[in-house]
C-alpha cells in the first residue's frame, strides 16, 4: 500500500504545498540528495508563517486543465441531455423511451469501458486516453447532432457519451492525479471536484442558450466540439504520469483484480460505492417528480433542483480544512448519511423551508462524496494497479446507478407513491456507511499486520 509511505495529511495540506507543481517536483527529484528551496522534501515541511504569495491563487495546470475537461465532458452530454430531450424527440419523431435508451447506453458503456481504460492508464499513461479515446467519443457525440433517424442518434450519442466519459469522468481523472503524485493527491482531488461542481451551472444554461438560438443540433455539436478540444489540450498538459516499472504493477488485469479482491478493504469500498450510487442515482433522477408529488409546483421543483447542483460546492470548498480536523473516514461517513437524510427529506419537501433544507443537505452530501470517494480509494487501492481497480469500482458504481432508477420506478408504479423508493434509497446509503466502517477496519488491520 502506498499509504504507508505517503506524507502525513497535515504536511500535505500546508500553505506552501496546497497546490504542488508536478513539473517542478519531477525535475528536482532527478537530482539525488538535493535539498534546495525547490526540493519536494523541502516543500513538504510544515510552515509556521504563511506568505502573501502562498495565499494567492497558484495554478496547478494539470489539475486545472483536468477540471476544465470535467466541465466540458459532463456538459457535452450528461447535463445537456435533459435540456434537449423534448426538441430531439420532436425533431426525430421519437418518444422518450428510445431517447432514454441513448442516455442509458452511455451510462452502461461508461461502466464497462472503465474496466479497459483503467488498465490502459496503468500500462501506457494518460496520452492514449486523453489524446485518442476521449476525442473519438466527443466526435461521435457531435455527429449524433446530424442524425436523421432515431437509431442513428441512439448509437452515436450512446457510444460517444460512454467512450468520452470512460476517458474524462472522475473515475479516470482522479486516477491520473493519484498516479501523478500519490502524496499530493488528496488536495488535487479536492481541487478537481471543485472545478467539477461548476459543470451543471455552466452546461445547462449554455445548452439552453444554444438550443433556443440555433436549435438542438447545434446545441449538441458545439459542446461536443469543445470537449474534443479540451481533451487534446489535456493530452498536451498532463504528461508526467508514472507507468510501467515506476510503480509495482500486476502483470495482467486479471491478476490485479484478483489480488485486490483478496483485500477486505477494497471489497468493502467497492460495496459502499455500489450502494451510495444506488441512493444518489435514485435521488437525482426522481427528485423533481417527488417534489411535485409532495406539493411543489413544477417551476419551484426545477429551481430547487438546480440549486442543489450549485450547492454541491458546500461539500467541496471546506474539505481541505475539514480533512485536517476530522479525517477522510469520518467525513465520508457523514456525507453518505447526508444522502440518506436527503432521501427522507425530499418526501416532505412540499414547502419552501423543507425544500431548502433538502437542497443544502443533499448538496453537501453529494458534493463531498465525489471527492471523498476518490481520497478513500487512494488510501485502500494499491497505486501500481490504481487505474485498473478504479475502473472496476467505477463499473460497479455505474451498475448501482443504473439499476436503482429502474427499481425505484417499479416500486413507485406498484405502490402509487414514491415513498418506498425513497426508503430503499435511504437504506442503501445506510448500508454504504456500514461498508465504510468495514473498509476502515480491514485497512487498519492490514496496515498493522504489515508493520
């Protein structure tokens, strides 16, 4: 486990090391024994005084470009689809079912292809993903805007969305940051997810503007073209990711997965991700319909739903300070409990006060989970096989997120109310909390045995 050799969190979160430069560290690390002002060892020592320059924004270009990529890829199809679905249906003469199939296909392929892209990251580094696979996916999404038949749209949008997501969603970008600099990955993952919190507030209004001004076809093509360009930019900037012999790596994908499956910490971490994605997916898909069922108007429900996306920043901006004080295990348990509470609150969100409380709690929980899941994964998954195992975990999360809305919809149809679906979603979050405690127990036991 790399955790045994990584720097303490308090050292990594010092003011002088909040946003380390990968290029600077890799250059100075080549000089044996050097302890200059720019040495990574020197930079990681605790600071007693914070300089004015340290408090100013300091760019960390690999992380910042990956953050822009997050906004571009999520915005190119994930968030924009809901804005365009009615216009696409009218333009192609299709109902909601086949268009929903396109989105569902993208989700399924995201999980399935993550198994392959994770291993490709371990073996060849990020250039293949960012410079070839990601742009191909974005181009396919763009061509879906030229579809003349429904089946063409389903194939192009579904395959393109899944391919681009497998190369540019959090499952891969966080893995790149871990392999780039494991000791600094906690702060970098937080920074990446702060960028990602702006995906929905930027993508939805931009897609709506393009739709209203130029039509739905241009509203698909332009974001896809932007995503393609940012993929190519990221391939140029994110270059220093250790591979091959720089970390101990399993010889085959099967050996990597089999070895990881023997670890109780990895098993319980995967179970927890599966369960919490069941809960979050149910909440995000049905939150507006449940709010309307509870008594809100359609416009009010849409407003509160949009605010929930923006308030995910509340779960990410304070994370660095909170991690120093409470640690990632405690914070992730709290975030998953927030999702469980939100699943209950949304059932009684028929007035503005309860709806506002739901928005805050759901925003904090979902926002924090995106970063904290990656931080815990960095702790329990071996660095050498991080891409491959992260791909498996992403696949399991995608299965949980894909199955849950179907189950929730069926429960709602049978019972005539969303109550049972919300109870199941809340229960899944509680199971995710219990899984986290089992993950911590197994990890602590394995760490003590290794000493």
